C-alpha cells in the first residue's frame, strides 16, 4: 500500500486563480491517494478529499495552508497530516505555523473521488480531521515528518526543515514525544513439515 498527497489543490479542482498572493485560495481541497496491490499487478486507486485550514491574513495578503507530508499510523487507514502555513508577507523566509492532524482514510462517509476529474461543483464528503498538535508561529518551513527513536517508552515524531540554500536559514530538526506507547517489534519465522504450507498476511519485515 502506498499513500500520496498533492501539496495544494490541483488546478482543475479549484476555480480560483493562484497567480498572485491576494488571489490565493483561503482553503485548499487536497487529494490523498491510496494505491493498493503489489508491483506488477493492476493497482486499485482510491482518492479522498482533505481540506487544509484557511490561510493566515498578514496585512492585506492571505496565504493558504498546504500539506507538507503525511505519515501512516499503522496498517489501517489512520495517518498523520502535516499542515504548514506562512504567517508573513514573504515568499521564502518568515514564520510558519505548523499543525499536525489525525485522519482516517477509511472513513466510511468520505467520498472516493478517483473517478471525478474535477472537484469544482462536485458534491463530495471530505475526510474529517482531528488536531493533535499546533506550533507557535515562529517555526521555519517544516516539510518532513517521520517516526524517531522511542523515548521513555513512547514514540517520537521528528519534524524537519531545510535551509533552502539560504545563508539566513538553517536545517532544523524538531523532536516531539507523543503519548503513543512504544510497541516492541517482533520478527516472525515460519516453517512447514511435509505437505503443509503457511500463508502470512500481510507479509512484513516485523510486526
């Protein structure tokens, strides 16, 4: 299973123009895609709509929030979504507000929009989201989210931002301890005798 998401709304999914700061979308409908089936087989594709938060107004300029990264929470459809929004009248530098949401891709009421070429005028039910963490407004452009080492029996999240090849920025890593208990990882060895066979589902390196 592979998940992917576009950073902001596709052009065909939003009728508003994006050619100037004052015309950028206040909310952005983003497609999260799930590809199923192993390589070599025909893939099953599902797409659900995730709406990013309204952008922050700075003087007369409104920026829209974007999805920088997604991180699955397990084998099911639950995932973390990393949103970032610029809070300064600035294109590359300035302060960002970072939010982490939990989303369930398998939400039964969410519309599968894989067969809908444009969301403009379409009647769809978006994914629900739950805010788990919000930064202050003085973080840099965080663009990566990953699991870190366990600390004191709990899992950690690592947020990363790069320096954009700028002398006024630096590559940063932020480590957050979550309230998710660390789960011991176990490998599984199987063997059969005679005509017996074992089918492992799902086949993973560890459990």
